């Protein structure tokens, strides 16, 4: 399938609990790993 037509899906596990102080570093790392 052509990548142009593929939809990106981001999913998380409902058990992934983070403290408020852990959320920002986690999302920044996740964001930097995306193309």
C-alpha cells in the first residue's frame, strides 16, 4: 500500500498511568521520536 494513503494510528495502553510530573517528559520524547 502506498504510504501516502496510510493513516497514522497512535494508541496507548489504559494501564499506562503517569504522574503529572512524568507526562511532559514522556510526551516530549514521544513527539521527538515521530517523523
